[in-house]
C-alpha cells in the first residue's frame, strides 16, 4: 500500500500548472482535427463549421456535468469514482475498461495517421502492407520507451508537443489570413477568399445526408477532452482550476477548430481538398509553399506521436487503477522502480500491436483510420452517457450538494436529456455510412467481453470489501 500511495503522490505533484495548461490546450488539437477533418470536409463541405460547433456545445455540457460532479466530492478523481458511487460498482468497471479500450482504438487510429503522413516523405506513394506493419511496430516500441520514464519527463515532453501544435495552428491562421487579404492566387488559379465558404454549393453543398455523415469523424476530434477535467481535478486548487479548464473549452473549439477550418476552406475551396491528405498540409501545398508544407507535415506527425504518447500513458494508469480496485488483474497494479505501472504499460502496448495487424489486412490508411475512429467514437459516447447518467442520479439523490454547487450544469436535467438524445442520435448516424456501420456491428463484442469479465472479477471485489 505504501508503494501505491507514493505513486499517487508522484502523479499529483510532478505535473505543474504550466504542464497542465499546455496539455489541456494541446488536447484540443489532435489527430481527428489534423487528419480527420479532410474527410469530414469532403463529406459535409463548409457545414463542418456548424458540425464542430454543435458537437462542441454537447461536449461542453458533458464537461460541465463532469465538473460539477468532481467538485461535489473532492475525493472523486475521475468519472470512474463517481459512476461507482452514484450508479454502482458495475458502472465503474464498465466505464474504466471501456475508457481503456477507447484509448487503445485511438492509438490504432494514430498508427494509421502516422503511415498516412509518412507517405508524404515517400513521394506520396503508399507503403506495402509489410512496410506499414513495420512502421507501426517501430512507433509502438518508441512510445513505450518514452512512457517508461518518470511522470515529470512525460509532462515535459507533452508540454513541448502541445506548444508545437499551438504554434502551428496560430501560424496557419496568420498565413491563411495574409493569403486572403492579399488576394493570394495558387498555382492552380484559385484565389484565396472567404467567398469559397458559400460560393461552391452554399454552406450545405452535400445536403442533409452529407451533413449527418460529417458527424462521425468530427466527434472523434473531441474524444479525450474529459482529460481536461480529470487532470485539473488532480491539482492543488481544483475549485479554481477545474472551472477555468472547463469554461475555456468553447474558446479553444472556436479558435482551433472553427476559425482554423474557416481559413483552410477560404484558401482552398472545400471541393478541392483531398480527403486523403491533412487539410492543414494541403493549405500550404495547394498554395505552392513546399517548405511550409513539409514543416506542417512534421508538425502533424509530431501531433500524432503526442496523441499516442498520451494514450499509452492514460491506458497504463487506467489499468493500474482498475487493478487496485480489484476490477483487473493484480499484475497491472505493480510499479517499476521509476513508479511507472510497467506491466499495464506492456499490456497496452501489446494490444496496440493489433494496429499493426490492421494495417496489414486493411492497407488503405483512410479506411483503417475510419474503422478505428468509429469504434473509438462509439465507446466514448458510452463513457459520456455514463457521466450524464451519474449526474442525473446525483441531481435526484443529492439535491443539497447540487444547491451548494458553485459550478452548476446550465439547464440541469433538461440539458442532460438533450445531450442523451443527441448522442443516441449520433449512434444512429453511424449506421448510415457503410464504413462506419462495420465498426458499429463489431462494438457489441466488446460489451459481451465486459459482461463475462465483470462476473470473473466481481468475487474479488466483494471479498476485498
């Protein structure tokens, strides 16, 4: 027990506010934005702007519910704690293991993105299935090595990764605005102008079908945002840091998603953007700025590595917590001399090797990316719905805590039901496209595995209590 308490102390004290703020901001800029937005633009056109705003609002409501719950009891450190308390032990087990798989599928999607970006340096030619698998294995071992270091070094690496992404987005916006206001014309004769947003079929050029189809990868761009709340809850002053972190989410969405994509589609008409290429790289390439395109490609590549780094870190800590609660193998609860849950880390890395297999059997990186992101999206929606369910129980059974709260969810139960209806509707939307329907059909297998696993670990949990 002494060793475990040291682990908790190390995690909570090693990350400074400087790390937390940059990691939180950087978390808003991930693979879903850099790579996924290209396909979303091809599906929905300029209406992608409204898609990100709608999803952003719903995710913000989830985060406000998360924030109020975490502040209602400072012993809560994550949604696993309050879902167990407010719904039952099965909910904590379900959300913990599902959240672990969420990050595994994100890691697999990141592997697809890495291969896609590296093709830029391969003359645009696709790699063979064997080469793709080798790249995946090398990436996994590299990330695993980074995660075997101390928590403080992890925070420092993520700080610089996040800073690179933020600077890249700011530079892209600045360069894009310069192109627009100076009447920049690309080598293909395209004049940079805000009129591209409505001149090529209006804001909804692909109709309602395309608009709905755009939600799948757009939702994926927001996955992991709940880490902002749980990370802030680990700081010394959660009453101040948590509301600040949550309330800054809409501003980040407007700057890093809406404003950046407005610039991208103003410089390059939406129907000229290649869905197989990051639109951020495409902006500079289409404008004929080759050197900047290379730099941006390196930036988005580092962004994906950052996402994998955070994902492997998160999954190892999730397995460690589940093991400590008696809801996972005891082996995952052991720490290395550097106070890192190494066994949990090795297991997560091993599961990521499934991404290498996926690249071998599904050599089309965009198809592999779509399959992985859809499964991740489904699982994250389940996690977010558990958070809302926990809030509903909290609202009804502990009204005195809700009344005392200084950080209430706007709209209370009405907002909860709006969010629930929206995300259930999104599950239906995933059934409309053939590629996302594949992942939707596979997802029940995970819930069956969870059900079997729960009865396997349940006796251990009972005997512990």
